[in-house]
C-alpha cells in the first residue's frame, strides 16, 4: 500500500517537473512580448513628440499585433486616430480601451475625454453610435465621477412627458 502511495507521489512529481520547462518558456515568452509592446509604445510616444503621427500610428498597430488587448496601446492609437481626423475610429479604440481598463480610473477618464472630444469634433447630426452606446457612455461617466449633474435620457423623457410644474392658481 505504501509502495502505491509512493509511486503516485513520484508520478505527480515527475509530471510537475516535466511541465515546468514548458511553463517557464510560456512565461518567458509572455514577458518578452510585453517588453516588446512597451518598447513600441515608448517609440510611438517619441514619434508623436517629433510630429510623426503616421509613423506613430504604424508603430502602435504593430504593438497591438503583439498585445491586442493592451488598454494603454488602444488609448494611444485612439489619440493618433483623433489627430488624423479619424474620429469614429478614435471613439471605437477608446471604447475598447475602456472595456479592458477595468481598474485604471485614470486611463478610463482619459478615454472618456477622448470619446467626448471625438464626438464633438464629428459635429451635430453625425451618427455617433447607437442609443445603447450613448447610454453606456453616460453610465461610465457616472461610475468614474465625471457625470455629476448628467441627466439620463430616460429621466429627461419623463420630465418632458409630465409637462411644466403646476403653478397652484
């Protein structure tokens, strides 16, 4: 009985030891790709400083190929698209960044500012997205403390339906 137990423990140990190099290689590869992504993000920042907006956009797109869900890269590419006058893409990238920047309130605030600026730049009468997206943006603003005093469309509709307050004549 003890021999069976010993063999079970020995087999588990061997399996764990055999999988360790693969785990280390995966972890090392993830670390290297993260480092490459950070290096590309820094390169794009320098390119923007020197006014190379197009080149910065290309660099950020390469960074997204390495790490497609990096919220900082998505935000910076959104800023580049804004500078290029591609406002709808700027909104889409900032929205994607917000979806991935769960606990980063500062980045979420920057994304909301970018979304607001892009929508203002698009001008009135331009389709900025669905009603659901607009309401989701309003909710996000409230959640991060930007929407103080923002009245939701639903509340505004109720107030309009009720009409003006009675004067008590």
